[in-house]
């Protein structure tokens, strides 16, 4: 066991450390050309802030990829969802498992990471108003990510990697799968480097004076966690890749799972950081909200960085090999301190919204501010639904299922699937959708297409996801397993049927799935329509 | 405002409401942390704590020996095993795509159920009680269990293990 870990660390951290060292050397010798070329900037009519024009095409390219992968993941979601419902049972078994693998990768990796890269460039160039340094490197990052993701998609769709998103060994994909993932990750690493270099240059050139704005601070926390996450990813993907080529024997499954979730869970914390940054920024853009206490909000972000990266064991609570004391400590002090951070934001974000709306004069009674909030502004409504979905549906259930004893009755059942659709879909994806409604006008100076469809889009997507996520958790309590083609066990040696109430649950799920898929599809139409829109923001 | 540089000195004390909220949240986090070791000391449904290493070949040989010694019949082509009253150690293995053997257990008796996998990662999910424990190749997980209700239990696999994952089932009888 020890031998594996040591060689894995050397193989993975060695090249990474080399890249890191070389980039430090490069940063030392890097002489920025003079920057203050005013023709590269314009003033945004929405925010009144400087926007770096050349970064626009890069943001646009990354957004294109994000939306295309969202569409691909959505198609897969349709196939997966309506195969799970025994009444429809759409796809045959192999295709179902393939679609499920593709769905996980397209959504959780490609849509989210592409969008996050666009969001990183957006905050640094359109909110801070810095010039995007190392723009060529940013395009190289784009190319690497594009190449990597296409290789992964082709490998999965041709049936060479039916191993699910988690790719637990001894299940083995074709080596090209790991190639693709690694190249994509290197691209993401370069994008993070561009973000930091841009920020360093902006400090040096006095574009940033004083503390970072809270939204950008949150983004930076996310990027910091990204670096740690990518290192974890390299530690297990690199040896697994060698193993897939036959150059490496004996992958230890427990070590793999431990490091996989150090990567997998931290990557969710990147999403959380950036999602909360979106909540703050959308609040300011739509209703002029102001963070309550900068100290508190920033401390919460630091708690994320410090604690979540090592809290991978709540995925392994019913696994052998790790002792209960270790599991309890890892889940308790590491995860729950990050939970505390989420609890802080759970007060700070809605409270800032309420104060901003009360300042507008909606002060009658307890809830006038809520009644008169701009619910027809898609960015605002999406952001509010995202707060409800993440906190009340995804977050709180995650914390309870992550208790050792409760995990026995929820591990790998649909409770988990419901939980993470609450966090990642109702939470992160919806927050990113809400941010899109401001990102495209601010960074690209394009108006949002189909404005009347945009008004209802969050109201289809958000409640749809929340409905099916809650129902999945409910019927998951009766033991419905995740990632399963046939819960009627028609081909199995022994037959069993679940509590009949689950068939009612499936009908409610189907309503939620339909709403979410229509909402997601409308978002793709609106978003791509806006990217193609000729109409400029006044 | 979250888009603009904050004023120079933003390190300010919290308001009373914020203080109350953070205190409540902190206490809640401590409670859910505390509940885990507390349940290990006083609860009756904890994740098992004992593991030993056993390669898939070693473990498979143990299970085959166990089946050969205690086999009483077959059901749907799978060996049915009933141990003598004095035997405490029983075995189950997840192989693509079957849980073996079918176990016949006595109500109220304490067993050490050894759980592992013969090939890929499997998830042992006992229904309808909904108890889920992982079976990982290379590790023998010692589950201390006392079946307290008579009846027929059904095992499914809830960790994706390959193309026939949905066909993987098993059975436990308690009488």
C-alpha cells in the first residue's frame, strides 16, 4: 500500500512541481508590456466599470463550450432519467450506463469547469477591470481543455469508458479516457495560472489598490482550492492512467477512493465558493445589496480553503480499512467547519438581499420586501432559487447523510443522488445561470436574447430540480439504488420489489425531470441565442 | 458592495444578530460532530470497525471452503448455507454478478459476517431494511451483526460494477 502511494506522489507531484517552479521563474523574468492602452478598455453601461475588451473573445469561447456541454449533458439527462422510471425504461442497459457516465462528466466536469474558467476571466477583467495578462497562455489553456474534453467525449460515446464518473478501479477505461482527463486538467491549471498572473500584474500596476471586492475574493478562494484539487486529481489519475496502459500494477482501491474524494469533494467546494461569489455579485448587480460584515464573509471563505480539501471521508463512511475514529474526525472537524462557513453565508447572503430591498422602501410588515422583490429579473430569481436549493435541499441533507450512522441507510441510494442534484444542479448550475444573465451583457456587451422566456426559465428549472431532488431523497429512503438500470430485477437470480409507494415517487420525479429539462433547454437556447445576438447593450 | 473595493478598515466586530447566528451554527456543528463518537459508544447501528487485508484469491478460497463445509442446498443456482449453532464466522462475497452464498441465519444470534469482493467494487445493500455497506476487493470487512427480525432479506448491488450490475442480487433468510 505504501509503495503505491509513494510512487503515485512522486509521479504526480514531480511534474507538477516542475511546472510550478518553471512558472515562478517565468513570472520573475516576465516584463509586462505597457498596459494602460486605453483603447483596450471600455466603460460598461451597467456597472459603470472598466472592461478589458480583448478578454471578451476568450470569455465568449469558454462560454460557448460551457453551454454546448450543458446541452450534451441535458440530452444524456433525458435518457438517464426516463430509463430510471420503470414505466418508460427508455434505453437498453449498455446505453444507459454509457449515457450516465457521459451525463456525469458533461455536467459535473465540463459544463461547470468551462463556465468557471469564463467566470474567472470575467471577474478579473470586467469587475476588477484589469487587463488579461498572458492572453496567449489563456488560449493555450482553452486549446488543452478543448482537446481533452473532446477526447473524453469520444472515448465515452464510443463505449470505451463505461465506468461512471468515479472510474473506480478495477473498472478500467481505455487509456485515452485518462489522457483526456489529464490534458483537460492541465488546461484548467493553466487557466488558474492566468487568473493569478493577471491578478499579480493588476496589483503591480496599481489597478487593484486595497482589498479585493468580496465577489472576487470568493472567486480567488475557489481558484486556490482548484489548485489543491488538481494536485489531488493528478495523484490518482496519473497512476491510473499508467495502470490502464499496463505500466503499473495493483491499484489499491481504498487509497484510490480516499484520494479520489479528496479531489471530488474539493472540486465541489470550488463550485460552492464560485456559486456564493455569484450570489453576492448578482445581489449587488440586481438590487444593489451590500455584504453585511466583510470580516465574517471573508472568514467563511478561509474556512472553506482550510477545511474542506481534506474532508473526503464522508464518502467512505461505510468503507472498510479506515477506522471509525479517523472517519469521525475527518467528517466532524474538517467537514463541519466548512459547514459552519456555509451557515455564515446562509445568513449573510439573504440578509444582504433583505437589507437592500428594505432600503428601497419596502419596509411594511415582515415580508413586503420579499413580495416586491424583482422576481421577473431572471438573474435575481435564479439566484434566490439557487440559495433555497443549495441550502435547504442540497446542503442540509448532505450534512445529515454525512453522519456515520445515518450513512448506513443512505450510502449509494437515491438519497445521495437527490442530495447532490440539490447542491450541484439547484445550487451551482442555477447560480451560474443567474450569473450568465449579467455576464453576457457586461463582458460581451450583448443583450440577452428571448427576454420573456428568460423571465420564466429559472421558475421552470429551479422548482423542477428541487422537486425531483426532494422526491429522489424520499424514495431513496426505501432503498432505491443509484446508477441502476433495472430496479424491478427482471433478469436477476432473485426477485424483489420495493415498497409500492416508490411508483408514486417516480411520477413526481418525472414531473420534476420534465420541468428541469425544459428549463435547462430554454437556458441553452437563451444563452446561445445571446452569444449570437447582434443587439448591443445601450 | 461585493463588486467594489471595500473601505480600508473592514475588520469590524460582528453585530449582535450575526453573533447569535454564528454561535447557534457553531453549536450545531459541534453537536453533529459529537453524535458520531457518542453513537459508537452507546448506539447499536454503527459502521463496522474491523477490517483485515485479504487478496481476492485468498478471500475467494475462504468463501469456497465455507460454502463446501456448510452447504445445505441450492436456490436459483446459488449455494444455500446454514451454519451449525456454534459457528459464528460467516462469509459472503460479491462476484460479478452474484452475491454468494445465500445465508440462513438464526434470529437473535450474533454473527461476524465477513464481506469482500471477488473482483470489482460492489455495494452490499440489504433490503427492505436498507442497510448499505461497501465490499471492496482486497479488504475483508468484519460486520458484527445480530438479526433481530425473522424474514426474507434481499441483497442488491448499489455500486456500479459493470454491464450486469443490475442483475446482481443475493438473499438472506432469518428464522
